C-alpha cells in the first residue's frame, strides 16, 4: 500500500467516526429536548417549550431531516410570535430560512 492510499483510508475512517459521533450527539440532544418538553408543557412553561422546539428544529436541520425541522421551527415561530418574544422569533425565522 502506498502512502497516499494510507492517508485516504485514514481520512475515510476519520469521517466515518465523526459522522457516527455527530449522529449520537444529535440523538442525545433530541432526547434531552424531549425530556424538557415533557416537563415544561404540563407546567405551562411556554417560553421553555418554544426553546425546545427551536432546539429540536436546529437538530433536525443539521441531521438532514428538513420536514421535521420545518415542523419544529414553525411551532417555535408561532409560539414566539404569540408571546411577543421578538428576539427569539427572529432566531427561529433565521433557522427556517437556512432550512430552505
């Protein structure tokens, strides 16, 4: 095996490892957001609920789940608008724009 193919194989292993780590981190993040939602919703903690939907939308966008991202971000946007939380509304709208 020549040196170039050694580097190429090492690069492929690195990318595979990185992709696996990213997927696991996203999975873990989603679980945490869902736990927070389960606690916040019955307590009427609307700002926290909206933040959870924003976080879930960001995670879904980053993992290529566009439809799910759009759903979560739309929910967050609606909630922020209803609560007149302009700063966070703008953040959610920017995420929607990036989702395409």
